[in-house]
C-alpha cells in the first residue's frame, strides 16, 4: 500500500523558518520516501505505508519537541498504478 501525507506545523513565522518547521523538513527529507515536496505553507510526501507511518511518527515527536504547538496532517491511501487518491483517508473508509 502507498500513502501520501500532507502536513503543516505551527506557529508560523513569515520572517524565518521556526525550529519545528526545520526539524519537520529534515525528518521528511531524510526518510525513505518518494515525491517529497516541502514549502512554506504545506508539505507533501509519498511512499510505502511503513516508510510514511515511520516518518509521521518521527515528524510528530521531533517537531513537537522542537516547539510546534500544532501539527495538522492528512494521510491518504493512493493508487499504486496511477498515483491518484483512492478516495478514502486512513480511518474514513468502509468498515
């Protein structure tokens, strides 16, 4: 299974990247993920389920420890064949 994670950390600082944002960027860029896109207002990465979930765990722990007061994230299952969203976020599908 492939997953896509989108996330932001807060508080924002438009003048300089806060420590929690730098840490989050480092975690995602050093993880074994495909298609990493980092930006000032949102970040996205894709990869195998184990790699994404491991990166999300590290992202949460390290960015909160570095001063984040809020981490917003969304994890979606994506279709391996075409790379598109299957249409269900983790935890929102049929049971």
